[in-house]
């Protein structure tokens, strides 16, 4: 099975210090990769079947050449679904240029909905919260599909989550409620909390995703639409190394994607950096031909995902 989804860390820098941030398993070390390198990776990815590119970090809005990067990626992968994830706290003046250059949409991470809870979770003050709300207003004004990611970390978040869901209900957004991967929670806990806060959903359906794992989509009579990543990559075991992986029992990641770290490594999951290949070194040695060989070496270990339980 060919991977269809590539998540690209474009910078390790961030304006926040959220305790649950995993930066795609990518510790901050070297400077981020050049536009030319990232475009070469995207060109090869598109050529071998990748249909979805997501830019993240860190905070993508802190990358000064974001508009030029998006333009280069759009040229390299013209048919790809190209999006980014932002916390909305960095100055948002780079977002219009990114949309103009070919960005399809942006997801916003909600690190605490109220100003007080934002200060608790994101460890920033009211000015940062105000900027986040301005970025949210800008994204809603674009009229594009908008997903808002809320990480649920336990009972301390319940009142804030409830306020966020109440705000989201009448608006054209999807609220993705994620469980904190650093805690022993899981999708069952998230679903229980949602039903306790909002009651029984009007509809519950499996939303297929040909590029990743399917998700559970719940809707309520007041218009609220919530996405929950109810499947886990460790259960699907899409890589040959999964069978004997010592981290499999705790593998709760709900996204099936390749990951390009900020220093140029291509990795299949968050927990096993040893399984990655160094695309940056391959690029430096042999250009796009080196990227193609290194990519193929990694993807040769892929096997068809198991059928959903």
C-alpha cells in the first residue's frame, strides 16, 4: 500500500510551550530545511501517490518564507490537498500570502478556549489569546473548510471544552477532540466525555479517509459536528516493523502518515525514529534521485493496513 499522506515539520520554533506537544516526534536541533529541498520532497511524494500535504511545526506562521514555501509546494504537487496547522498566536499576516500561493485550508489548534484556560494550557497571557481569536476570525472569514483541534487532557479541561463546543455548535466548523497522547486516556474516554457534556449525538458515522485512518463523526441537533480519531496506528500495524515493535502497546496515534522532520528525516511514526531515513543527506549527496532511493527504502517496509475492527 502506498502512503497517501505526508506531514511536514517546516520549523521547530513555536510561540507556545504546551506540555503535550510532540512536534511529530521531532526534537528541535538544526535549522529547518530549505524551500528547494522541501519542494523536491513534495515533487517525489506526489509522483509516488501522496495526495495530502500538511505543514506543521512548531508554528508554521513563524517561518518567514511561508508564502514562498507554499507556492513551491503547490507547484511541486499541484493536485495535492495542501494545508497547515497553526495555534494562531504568531502574527497571522503570513496567512493571506499562503492562501494566495495555493494553501487550501488551515486547521487551528485550540490550546484552551477561555482566556484563563488558555493561560493555563498554553502558558501565555491575554495578548496571545487575543491574537488566537483574531486568527480564528480570519480563517472563518475565508469560507474554507475549517477544523479546530482541541486536546482533552482530563477533568480539568471539561468546563472549557464544554464552552468551546457550545461556541462551535452554530458555526461552520468541525471540532476535532483529541486525547492527550501523553496520558492514559484514549478515544473511549473522549467519547464518554462528549456524551456527558452534550448528550447522545443525533448521528454517529464512520468518516472514511482514503489518505489516512477513518474517523468517527458525531453530530448533534444544535449543529455541533465533532470528529474523534477512534482508531489507533498500533492496531492497524501498517509497517513491517509494527509486528515486533516494543512501543506498539502504547501506540495511540490516530493518524496514518509519513512524517518529514524539520531536519529532513522521513519517519513512519512518532515512536520509532530509528526506522527513519535521512532524506536531507540523500538530497545533499545525489539530489532528487537520492530522495527517491531513500524514500523507496522506507516505503518498501510498508504492508496493507488491516481492516478496521
